[in-house]
C-alpha cells in the first residue's frame, strides 16, 4: 500500500481556529468530522507549496504568516500510512469563500475538542496549546477508526484521552 503525503493547517484568529466540518463528500474518511484545511501533495510540490495551494483552494485566503509545528504519521488498518505536515497560521489576506468539501467556521480554541474530531487530534491540539515548538506524533487507528496507539517523539503515550 502506498503512503500518502498531506498538509493540514489550523488558521488562527481571535483565539479561534478556522475549522472545516467535512459534510459534503460521500466517500470521505473525515466525513462529519471537524478538521483544519489542507490536503494531498501534487507532483513536485514542497510541503509549503501544498499548504498555500490547499488553503487558497479551500478557503480563498492567502497565508502571509505560518509555521510548521509537527509531522503526524497516521496508520490506518486497511488504508495504509499518511504523513501529514501540521501547520498553524496567524496571518492571512483575502475573503473567506465557501468550500466544496464542507462548512468553514471559526471555532474558539477552548471548544474545539468538544466537536466530533479524531481522538488523536486531541493530542496535537494539546501540544499546540502547550506551545510545543515541534513534534513528531504517530497515531495508529484500527479499521473502525479507533485510536490504538499514540507515540510522541518516539515515546508511547496513553490513548485514554477521557
């Protein structure tokens, strides 16, 4: 199974993140989840090329200030492995447009983990809130999308996020 390369960005404004509620595609592993904006690399793109293109395509915004925060390795039973470059951005220009993949909404950072998000996302939101400079996070999910393993910078973490 081939691995995938993706980017994901959490755009920040007024102590909120721009979140995408994935409700428009039928065959979507993220269906009904809330995530940041981003997507798959195209041929010859760097992580930053992919980031800027995906943000523009999904939001209409042009990023002016962003930072690579971590690399997240997702392993999904039956789906293979995805390597995601995780960014935050605090500067942008333009007008927010509709997204064909779902609904864009500014969500207060304190309320993000109350939304239907992936269990592993709660780990990297905590790392972002703690101001962690850079991290490598491995998240392993079973075929039913249950989080089975989390490894931060080579050390296992508890997956009990209750």
